[in-house]
C-alpha cells in the first residue's frame, strides 16, 4: 500500500455540512482512545494528539503553537497529521496539517451550532480576526446562508481587514455586539475572559474555540453558570482547558453541569433545551476529531 499525500488542493471538494455529518457518524462508532501531550517553552507550545477509533483507524497529529511567529511573517500554528490504517497500523496518508486543522476546528463548532443554535438565528458575531475566525465565517454561512456577520478584534484594523475580505461588518463595541448577536464564536488567544455573562441575551449560542491551555479562557464564570453547557469531548476538555477547569476548580460548576458531549449525539442529548436558553459549546478539538476529519478528507479526495 502506497502512502498517499493529501494536499490543500483537496479543499475544493469539501463541504461544511457534509463534514459535520461525518463527525456525527464518527461519534456513533466505538468510543475513541485518545492521548495528549503538552510541552511548553514560555508562550510556545508543542501539542501532540493521538487517537484510535476501532474501524476508522489511527491518527497522530503534532502541532506547534508559537504566538510570536506572525510578527516575523510565519504561521503561528504548524505541524503534521499522520493517518494510519486500522487493520495493519501502516501509514496510510499524510494529510495537509493546515487543511485538517481548518476543517476540523470550524467543523467541530459548526456541528455544535447545528444542534444548539436557534434555527432562526441570523446575527453572527466573530470575536477575533485570525485564520480560525475566517473559517468560522465560511462555516456559519453554510448553515445560515442569510447570516449578518460582525467581527470584533482587539486590533480594530485586523477586524476591518477581515470584514473587507469576507463581506462582513467590523465593530469596535464588543458589549453591544454580544448583546445583539444570536450566534457567537470566540477565536482569540485570550488568557482572561473577554465575554461577560451579563451581556448575554436569552436564546444566544456561543461556540468557544480559542482557549486550549489550562490557563486560558474567553468567557467569565457568569457566562458559564448562566448557560446550558456542552463540550465536544469531556475527555479532552475537563482537566485540560481553563474554560472548563477553572470554573470547576472554583466551584462555579460541577462536572454534572456539562449536559452532553458529541458521544451523546446518538441519544439526542446534545440539543438546545428551549428557545430562550443560552447555550455554550466548548470546542476542545481532540485527536479523535482530527482522525474523523482526516479520514473524511481522504475519502472525499478519492
């Protein structure tokens, strides 16, 4: 068996809604075995994620996150995705890292929005103006074709630049934008909360994406305590990401307050409680999602 190389050209064949269907189908398979390792050097991080799903295969993804890279014209996040055959363990494909990461990250949150956002939602707020923010605009527009998208960023010029490229609207008033939004995606590198629970209106859905370390979070305790709380995976968020672990440690919530993760999709538990509920979905982006996404990309590439 020849190892295949799947590059960024495969993106032309991909579809956001089809990917979320593949992710949902992946969670109907036997539960993944996953393992993460983190190495730190100051603000720099090496994250290695591995997953094995019986019947789907194995994946090993190594990602380096160097926040200082953009200042020198380099990508902040780099790495490699290896897809191994389920039967033999042989290296089946090397799938473009940035392709897998873009589609896995946005697809993860889009699956949450399909299940948790109100069907009549149209006002979308993107917090952040980087690559993930741009991906979320594309993904949300696949679900909400008539969406009115606003962008807020700490650097207003970056928000204006992304808005100009995507046909969205830049805003400098975060509180007002949050109060008016029906769907919100946070895509920042914030260590401290930038979204206040007091700003959230009934019926709002939030996809929390940016925080990936134990010392990072994008919303405060009031937001977490007011919301119906969901995660993509209990295993890769509890004990790993400050968004969930900090309010657990300080007693704001307990583990039973997490209503469901994606493995509860077949049971129908990953669902909006009612129209007025505030819903939060924490995107932890575990390696099992990389495996499902890489496998989907390989199948679509033909």
